[in-house]
C-alpha cells in the first residue's frame, strides 16, 4: 500500500528562470521560487520518493500519455518563449515502474492511457521549471503526465486523477506527490504589450474571477467549484483548458473532497496571466469512483466540458 502524501497547484512561469539571471528581471520571481522550494521541503519531510506532474505544456491530441523514462537529462529551450528560457540544463531520475502502473490502473478505470518508458521524449517546461527548484539535488523521481489535452473531456481528466490516486494508494510501494502545473487565468498580454503586463493580470474580470476561485479553495467550496470548472476554464482562459486542475481535484476526490487549500505563494500576475503556488491537504477518500457527472452538466450542454 502506497501513500499520496502531498498535492498542489503550482506555477511554472518562465520568468522564474529569468529571475536567476543577471539583468532587469533578476530576483523578480524570488517569491515563486521560494514557494517551489518550500513545497519541495515538505515533500522531503513527508518521505516522497516520486513527484507526478500534470504538465499543461505537454500537448496531446488523442489518449492520455505518461512520460516515465528512467532518466531525464539535457538542455531545454522553450519554443514559445525562447527569450525567456534558453539552454536551461536539467537532470533528474524517472520512475518507469510507477509510470507503467499508473497507465495500467487508468486503463482499468476506463481512461485510455499510454506509458512511455523507452522514449527519447523530453519533459516540457511545466515539469522542468518546478523540478529546477524543488529537485535540484535529484532526490525525487519524476513522472510527467500530459495535461494540454486538445480533444478530451474534463470528466475523463478527473477520472484519470482518481485512477492515479488508486494506483498509488492500492498498488504502489512508495510515497508520491501530485502537482497540477499550470496557471489560473491564462490570457497572455497582447503582442507588443508584454513588458507592460509583466507583473499584471490581463483584465479586472480575470483577476476578480481568479481571486474568488482561490477564496473558494480556501473555504473548501468544492461542490461549487467542480460544477463551475468547465465554464471557468472557458471564460477564464484556463491554461491547458484546466485539465491539470481536473486531474488534481480528481485525485483529491472531486466534489467529495473536504480539505481547505493553503496558499504558499500568493496570487500574482505574469505577462497577463494569473499564477499561484497552493497546497491541498490530502484527506481520506474511499470508493471505486468519484462523482464527476456534474462537470459536464453544469452549463446544460456537454460541449462545455469538451475543451
């Protein structure tokens, strides 16, 4: 019997890497970096051996995919923002056995999932940036899960999250953490305005929406949040269509979850987008399934959750 010890929604803004480098942005994301290091410290204290990252920069068009190569090492340059992340070194161990176990249990739960252990596929920066600060000593093994899902239902992503928890708790001989790596609102500043919005949210509507969502998380309003997630993902420009968040809430028990979120790095703006580091206590959950039907009925039409 394994243990899911920690769950979190985390930022991966590339300006964190710029914050390390000499220049006008040096030190400007230290709060986010410190938040990552604190979450990493908590993982160490809890005996975590593997971090599972739901990565909103890994785009897939069919099925769910798990990158569980035995080892990751290389230099990474972002194809989106090569002026922010260029030739960033990375190295950490993978966990093929856990990755293949996750895929098996997800398939057993009716969510088509493929594990890739013999692969040259490298992680995306939704995984690489957090691991730079949480896992510099390579203590944790890392498994990356695709969460920029182009033709998938949020319901299925929630079920995937629940199946991942079942795999960890029922079949894994170890301790894991799961991270939803993605922003809240993700409306980038219009081209030409990025410098002006480097530390701001794109609009008052999106900032207000994000702030209220954080308050809901802190209050534990999970029934309401899960019901509104499809509309929030659409109208709030959720990163990766918020499949990472659906996976995370699925792992926690969806609308049956009874924990209250703890903000580690307060909400902040980055190039127009809304960012945060927040920990969700893992509370006991039982049963073979989670109540996700409301995720597709919240707006009265199914297309709302097919994002």
